[in-house]
C-alpha cells in the first residue's frame, strides 16, 4: 500500500474490466475512487484517502496510485477525472486549488500515469453531479418541502472552504447538470450590530481591507473566528475547556466536541447555524431552488444536529414576503463524503455522451 493513503474496499472489484479512476482534492482531504467503466449502475468499488497537506506532487501521487491498482489488482485504467477545490480552466486541463498550494495539470497526469484521457472538474460541480447517484440513506431530511419536478436545485457545503453549485434539469440526458460557482467568495451579508462586530474583528485580526466573504465565516476557520470573537465579549468564564481549545489552535472539531458541554462552544455553533442558514437561503432565492437545497461538505456531515436545530429553518425561511416559498423547499444534509467521486464518474459519462 502507498504510504499516507488509507484504502477502503466496498465490495467485489471489477474483473479484468476497464475501470475509471476518479478523485477529489480539497483543502484538507484528498479522496480517490475506482468505478467499473462498463457498469451502467455507478458502484464505488474502492476508495483511497489522504491528507492534502501531505501531497507534495499530485501528479506523482496519482501515477503511483494507478501503478498500484494495475499491479496489485490487475486493473485496466485508461482515464481519470479529478475534482479540484478551486477554479478549473474552461478546457478542463488545468486547475489551481483555492486553499492549498496545489496545481493540477491534466497533460502531466496523463503522461505520468499513462492515461489516454484526463479531465478536471470543480469539486462542487462533482458534488452536484454525484447527488443523484446516492441512495436515500445518504441523506438526512431537515425540511420535507414540496417536490417540484425538474425545478432548479442548489447544493452548498462548508469545509476548508465554502462551495456552491446550481443544478439545472437537462432534458436531453434526463438528469440534472451542474453550473459551477464561486459564490462562497461573495460578500457576506450583515444584518445587525453583532454581525458587523464579527466582521470588524476578523478584518482586524487578518489585517484585511476587503469585504468579509461567506467562506471566511462558514468554513472551518469561520468556526474558529466566531469562537474567538465571542471570547472578546466578556460573557464567558475561562475554563479547562477554554484552555484546551486555545492550546490546540482553536481547531473546529475540538470546538464542536464541546458544543454540548461549554456555553461558549454552544453559542459559537448557534451563531454559525444562523449564518449558514442565511447563506443557504440567499442561494435558494438567487437560484429559485424549488427543487431543493442539499447541504454537503464535511461540517454538515459531522454536525447534523446543527441543521436539525430549529434555529436553522427559522433563519432559512425568515424572508418577509417569500417566507412561504422558502418553507416549501426541501432541505437535506448529505452524509456520504464520497459524493464527489460519484460525480466525477458521472461527469465522464456525460462527457462521453456529448452533454458536457
């Protein structure tokens, strides 16, 4: 096995058939998977997981993984589709990650791994395509809503960054296709004095002279910013938990772990929930997403209770004249972290069909 990669096998591996290597490289985690190219039903045979910080050469890593699959499992791999958490060039041959010092070059990957074809896709394009391949058990419904057939759908997800993708029905392929977005970098909207104080706190800490983006408050580092900001209000006593969180550099997972035991951690996530709901509401209105809103990304999957909290839907539908429309939108949390791998596989299928 390749050092640093965690291997997971889900079921029977393809027998001497053509397989497709797919990937999803984000700011914190990199994931790769194998699909049988000839199987009409998308089945993830196996996956590999690595911390992005350990990837010094993505081209070499993909080539090494491919050689391992060919040698160990006798797989015939001739193509790959890799998702990147950043902007992908229009010809899908180059991509640069937003939150990690990584650039992907499709030509270099193809040469190193001996592929006939490599395509790059934005990670949330992949997530938007992968949703329809997941079983019902991969979702937790927060608001049942009303099913509007073929209506626009939205997917939004926070992790190291904040991704968004619009999903539009395509009559030719009888499925939803994604429209990539960098809406996570749009200006975050302040509604009261507390919001403005949080934004000024972040600006001062980062020495910023530009507006605060949604990504800045809804990513993992946003949880840390909110926690630190609340500490400046003088409303909380210092405890052993406070010291532990500071000692571990305000890691979001550690703040989350104490959300049921510590008032400052609980208030951090209550505030975070409100901001997340507001961002999702804005995207739903921008897109008129009457087909539903899916909440993906690592933070949603690990903290489902945040979205089950009544404060989320309260803020999501708080909109004056369009509250009734928002209340009728289905909202669900995506639990399967491999959704983008399914989407990368689906992208190749649609590309072969001439749809994308």
